[in-house]
C-alpha cells in the first residue's frame, strides 16, 4: 500500500465495511467492541462491586440467554437463602427482577 492519499481508503469506507462484517445475524445489532462481559465492574463508595444485570448487558443478550440467566439467578438465590446469606440472596433477587423486567419488555 502506498502513502498516496488517493489510494488509501477513507475512514468512512473502513467504518462502512466494518459495520457490515460485525453485524450479528441473530440480533441484527452492531458489535464493534464485542459483547458485554458476564460481570461488569461498578465503582461505588464501598469500593468495586460487580453486576450482571446492567442495562447495557441486558440489552445485548438474546431472549434465550436472559432465560438461562434467570434460571441461574433463581438457583443461586435459593442456595444463598439456604446457607443463610440473606444479603446476597436479596441482591440476587434484585438482579432477577431486572432480568424478568427485560424479558417482559421483550414480550417473552
């Protein structure tokens, strides 16, 4: 490739080409930087905590992934309550309600 500006593709051409190749077939969304991580760090006054149900994460998941996540959260919540870890069970309950709200919003 030469340094001649006329022969190099423009940034717009590169973005257009990239957006076609990164379009996910099942969701139709653009995935330029990849999927949201399973656990996303959140900075707070008490330090760093991790969440799995931020709006970005929920929007990037398919219905099947959300249903699987809801089942995992139900099992983890039951196990935490059985082990008398009620604060953790309450946090899992809140996560489960956010996942169920997203499923209801999508109509499934």
